[in-house]
C-alpha cells in the first residue's frame, strides 16, 4: 500500500465534520474559520517509541495518547479543542496496526468534537507528532505567569499512578495483580481535562498540565510568575494502588517526580476558592488543594505541618544521565 492510499483509507474518512473547517485533508494546507473574537491556541507534541511510550504499547493506546497529551495542553490554557494535524513516521505499512492506531485517534477526536485536518506520513522509526489547535474567548486564556504569592494550589484527579505503571513495566516495582489494569490504563489512556480547563477560565490565575512531574511543572509556574510554593504532602491525592504498592514515603516521591499524569495544576485566589470548587464539581472533576504559593522563589514540602526535604529527579528530554521515563 502506498502513502496516499494509506491517507485516503485510514485518515480522510472520519465522523467529525466541523462547520469551521473550510478545507481539510487533501490540499497543501487546511483552511479553518475561527469564531469571532477568539484566540487560537496552538500546541505541538512528539511521541517517540521507546521514549514516550514502551515499545510494546498497543497501537490503540498510542493513538489515544497522541491526541490526549495535546488536548491536555489546550485544557491548561482554557481552550476548546477544535482541529488537529498528524505527522506519523512508520517503520512499514502494517494495516492492522494503522487501523487500531486510528481507532485510538478518532475515538478521542469524536468525543471532543475535534477534526483531523491534515498532516504527513513517512517511513522510519515510529514517531507521532500532533499539532492541536483550540479556541479561547478573547482575553480569557490562562497562562503560567499570572500566579501571585498567597494564592492556593490545586490539582485535578489523582497523581502518580501512571509513573507507577511505568516503573512496574521497567521491573523497578512489583504491582499487585488487582491494580495492574487500573494503573496501565492511566499510563496508556490519559484523560485530557478539557471541561475542567474551560471552567478554570473564570477562576484560575495560572495553570499547567502535569506531563513531566508535579515539582518540575510547578517550577514552570513559579519561574514564570516569580513566586515560590509549598506542597503539603499529606494533602496529595494519591491512588490506593500507589500507596499500597510502595508505601506512603515512596509514594510521595513518585507523585512529586513522576510524569504522564496529565492532570491540571492551577492556582486560585482566596476569594475565588468557593466559586472554583463549585464550578469544577459541576464538570465532574475531582480537585484537591495541595499547597500555597509564597514569595520565597523556592519549592518546599511539608508533612504533618513540618518541613521535610525530598530529593526529586524530574523527567528531562535531554540529560547527561539516563532519564526515569
């Protein structure tokens, strides 16, 4: 099967046909018509086999994750996802693999009303690059730079389970059979908190999605906003699988440094806490207050109201030492 036959058979036909897509797959460029007084949020992520997902990951999971991690970036800005383009490099044409991959891609696109509008295919080591675009009402975006000392830190969902699954795959820990399916799902099929992100527009002063680890991603907010933060360890929303498997102390380490959660971390003023909690409850998203911002310029941790020091090694894309991802 040739390149253009692959595109026609697997990527051209899809359920989602947005009215704001004037010209989709098939030309040198796609043409879209954004809504009136809308910012266009644009994000790009590349997933490489053996780096961003284990080599034996199912193609359906790879397709899902490729879309989800990009929609998570849009969610962190408060955007409504609209369009994606896909550049995929394949070792060879395996029709069963491509079909399963597309099921993962298009299931998620259909759920969020996102249309695939273009991309590229080529031959080589497996990698997937997605560019996702979303729309935000003018002036309502959430950035990393709006946080101030005294504001409260919140996170959606639970953290640490995806990294636990990765450590189980790598043989670093042994997870009980009753938890393996649950944590594997968290690693392979992350949830993009799109509705939560849109609800945060009215309340959050800053936000980021948790891709590289809680401490690493919180540091991005602190650096951009010129603030410090204290994380309350005993407030962290840990999964039962994590704490039962490694014990509470190691669970804190994994929750602080483990990537792949794709939950939203955000800050809010004291005056907006009640409104925030009500708005997020209406979206069906669990949120937890895990600390507070301050003017120290540093990230600290406390346990039972006492300062503790925890050594954290966050994920780095380029490093002199082997990464933990």
